[in-house]
C-alpha cells in the first residue's frame, strides 16, 4: 500500500537556502510485507485512558449492500471486516467520509489483533483525523502495531522513539526497529534507516550506507526514499553534486505527493539549478508543498509573494504563508523572522 507520510525535519549540514534537510523519518500507512513467527523485543505501551476512539456512528449514504454486509460482519466481531469498513469511512469509499467513525472501527480491529488498524489509528491520532491530536496515543497505537504484527510493522514506533513523540526518546532502540523493519521489506523504514546513517542518529554517520538505503527505498517506490536520495545529490552528501539527478528524483517524489520534494524542486526551478529557471513553476511547486504540509514550501511561497516572484506581490498573502509555516513547524526561525520583519511591532 502506498505510504501516507509526514516529514520530520532534523538539522543537517550543508543545507541549501530554501532546501529541506535530509529528514525522511517518515511513517507508512501499513507494512509493505509481513513476516511470521518473529519474536519482537518487549514494547512498553503508554496507557490510554479510554482504550477506544471517540464514537461518531454516522450512516452509509449509498445503501450499498456490500457496506451493510460489512457492518453486520463487523458487529459479529469480524475483525477483518471492521478493518475494511474503517478504511471505507476513512477514504469515503462507497460511504460518506467519516473519520471519527473510521477511528472507532480501526480501534475495534486493533483490539482484535489487526496490526494495520493499530497503525492507521496511530496515524489518525498523530494527524488529528477524527480524533483529537495526541502524540501519546499515536505512539501507543504504533507500539501495539509493532507488538501484534511483524518487524515490518515497527517502523512507526521507531519514529516515535527517535523523535520522543509521546514516548521517551531512545534513538538506539529506534535504530533497531528501523533495521528490522527494513530487512522485512518496509521501504519507508529503509529510508528512515538511511536518514539515521546520514545524520548519525543512533549509529555512526556513514554517507555511503545512507545513500544505499535511500536508493533501496526509492527503488521500492517509496517517495520519501526518492526525496532523500535527491537531497544526497542536491547537497553533495558523499557524492559529487548533481542537480539534474536531484531534480529527477524530486520530480518523482513530488508526483507521489511528497511535500518536501515539491518544495525542493521549487527551489531548483526558482534558481535554475538542474532544470530551467521558471519562477512561476517554482511558486506552483511551493504551493503544492505547502498544501502537503511542508513548512519550507509555505516559507518559500511567502517569500515569493513578498518579492512578487512568480506571483503578484502581496504582503498579506506572504504573511499568511509565513504563519502557515509556523503552524506546521512552530520553531521555524526563518518563518518567524520573516513574519516579524513584515509585521514590525
């Protein structure tokens, strides 16, 4: 299944202006492959007050007989049917989209032992889709997915550990989960493992090993892996700089809705590096990145509006995109400084 992802930026050397650093500690929606009979290290699951997601029953809008069959089977404790129905409500497939109801159904399937549903409920709590945002609950459900599934299901819990999101930070333990998940076919975790090697998180920095893992991830169609491999060639991390190759990798990742890749591709278009200079296209790419919750994309779109580069000059629009960047990354100093300069007190 194609991954839904978020990019969590970590500081990296040689970051180009307007270019995001290597960062693809990016969780996937479900495991790429499953192992069997694997014994995982003990995982401490943070307590969850209610143990269930908030309920918002909702009703299917299509009267579909298939949906009614799924509802009846789920009511009779058909775990796989609950999981399927949850995805229907999450995506609005054959029913009115209802993320709250999807969360309730994912919770039931997770309790019944379905690791993918635990992961999807963790993502719902991470993003605030149908439930209140909660890093603690997100990490708890990621931990349950790791316990109930195979090593390939443990990448998201590794992300919680490496960033200290809702659980005590433990980069060494996170590295172990990334490594196990990558070995069991989880392409997104291969990218996360590559980022660990690139940044020296939980392991000695090794640019060559990082590049190999990013390529492995990208070759298995993971957009975050392609993005990170693009950063390697963009910034010359252990290789000769190659903006043409970087642009190609960013393009493929952006086409698969990786916001950071869209933002970086916009920077190349703005500066005429690796591709033809085109400030209008650059602004469009910054906007797409911003729409995909990339803070740098919002920041650069704000700069474009402030300068009138590729868009009509508009200070109010610039300020709104600087604010949006700060909503995504509250500690983003460049956006805060740009907004302060635009709106001096």
